[in-house]
C-alpha cells in the first residue's frame, strides 16, 4: 500500500472499523432471523394465536433493535482500540423551529424517490414479487387494534430509533472529521445498501442524504428520529388511514390526502432550502472576539477525494458492499423468474 499521511491513516482505520461493524450487523441480523424461525415454531404450539402473535412481534422488535445497537458498541470499541477518539452522537434535546417543514418536506422527498425507485424495478416485476414473496401480503383486511399497535412498534418506532442511532449517530458522526459532504454520503450509501432490497435502495439513499443534512444542520439525532418515525408511519399506515377516512372509496381519500401533503411538502422544501442552505458569511468587520462557524467545506482531517474513495474500499467495507449487492441482484433475478412463472 502507498504511504499514508496521518489524515489518510485515520480515515482508513475509521472506515475499516465501520466495515467490520457492518459485517457484525449482517451476522446479527441473519442469526436473529434464523432464531426467530425457532421462536415462531415454539410460540404457536402452546398458546393462543393472539398471544403468539404479540410475543413474536415483540421478540422480533427486540432482536432487530439489538442487531443495530450492539454494532454501535462494536464501532466505539474498534475506533478506541485504534487509539482514536470516538465521537458520541449529538443528542441535544431541543426542538428546532424547522421540525414541521423537515418532517413534511422530507416525507414528500422520500415518497418521490420511492415512486422513481418503483418505476426502475418494475421491469423485474419486483413490486408483485416483494408483496407476495418477501412481505407475504395476504390481502387487504383491516388489522385489529392490537395489530396496529404492534405494527407501529415493529415497523415505525424501533427502526426509527436503531437505524438513526447507527447510521447517523455513530457512522456519520465519526466520519465528520473528514468533511461534512463525505460523512453524509458515506452514511447514506451504507444506509441504502443495508436494506439489501432493490425496492428500497434508491429512495433509502436519498433519505439518507436528507437525514444526514438534517442531523448535521440541527445538531440533534432527535430531528432525524422524528422524521424517520413519521415517514415510516405514513408508509405503513397509508391504507389504514385511507380506509378510515374514505369509507367506501379509500382510493379517492388516499389520493386526496397525498395530493394535499405534496403541495404542503413542496412549500416546506422551499422553506428548508432557504433556511438550511449554506450561508455566505461577510467578514469585512473582522472576526476577532467572535465565534465564526466553519464553512461547509471545512474538514478537521481532509483527505483528497480520489484517495478517500480508494481508502474507503478496505477489505471489510468491500465485503459488506459485495454481500449486500449480491443479495440485491439475487432478489432481482428471483423476481424476474417469479414474473415469468406467474405469466
């Protein structure tokens, strides 16, 4: 390997530690998936169907949470073992005035990317394959009250906590010394690949960029958590809400609500662009005695872009990306075969 200066060595060690951490994550998520198969068999034998469903979903939520939170501890340990400082996530409990436009504008941006993502994978018949095989959708029956609560916990609350803590709180924070843009793009790429699903990869990348900007601009993980939570809530319960609002015509109600949200969301995006965009600072009066914020391009430990890309692809990181890419390609191939057999 060519000679590395101090910044490049630091960058290489941190990104390698992130790669190892994500391999641990893959191991945990797959082991927990196998363990849940055994749990499912045990639960459905001696107890009622409702009790078994509640127990299974709560165990699933706990295992999902641990699969993300334990790697946070792994990353902290690996960085410290290399002799570097581990930067804790920004958890300041303040409510930014921009929280409302962040949530609505962010949801609209993510929805727009999800439609584009769906259009790109439609040639593989992926939507039908995903619904019927991956998620095993069985129909359009309205869920019971306890099922709505369980779905909120499993699909909305837990992912919003653990995914933000790992990808924004741990990974992005510890990449910030190498530059804001670098940190946001790395965390967004890894966040999208983590899903290992062609139906989510593009809009997860776009969401990761937006969430990274929100985290860096607001200085708090809680704004990202709330946006992630509300986006998951809107996506998970759109059919339930449409049925409750629209009665006999839930499709019309859903289209009306979505159109209204889009209009409000676009307004919110304009507000965010105006308020969160980089500001050109005027220093004509001098800066002595004043605290001057660093520019958006500032990096404590700068690494040239070309070198940063090559050093990023360490063996652990390349292995993680390759495993995720193979999973995505395998699912695309399976969906294509599924469509041919169904046709």
